[in-house]
């Protein structure tokens, strides 16, 4: 696969993963409130599942099982981390529960896979 295509896919995944985290999850300084609450409602579990499937399909298409393994491991750890921290968050955040866990794990996987492909495995 051409290096340019791999870098384009990687850059796109980094942009989507990082953008969703900034928009829907907020920042620690902002009290974990979403930057755009109206958009955050669209970024629930169905979006997270779709992003995870897109990462997996990109990895299969690029024939890169090592990156898929890394992305899957990071998604598992991130999902467990989001679930473990549920009791410490503000009760009025835009994404909560299952939506937050699935979307957070998918964004983490997209960032890991995207950085590997962007930088060139």
C-alpha cells in the first residue's frame, strides 16, 4: 500500500479521534464538560462502534495486524479506565455510561492506529 494513502488514513483517524475527544469529552480544566454539547449527543455508542469498525477495516485493508493488536489493547484498557472513573465524574456531562465507554475506547484506538500509520509503522 502506498505510503501516502497510509499517512492520509492515519492523519484522518488522528483528527477524528482527537476531535471527538476534545468536543465530546471536554478537558480536565473544563470540568469534563463537552465543548459542544449539542454535537456530543450525536457521538454516542453507535458512533463509537462505527469508528471502531472503521479502524479495524483500515487495518485489514492496510494488512497491518500489529497495529490492530495495539489498537485493540489500547481500546480495552481505555474502556476499562473510563468505566473505572465513572464515579468521579460530574453527573451532568454530555456522554455518560455506555456511550462514554464505547466512544472513548474507539477514539483511543483511532489515535493509536492513526499515529502508527501517520508516522509510518
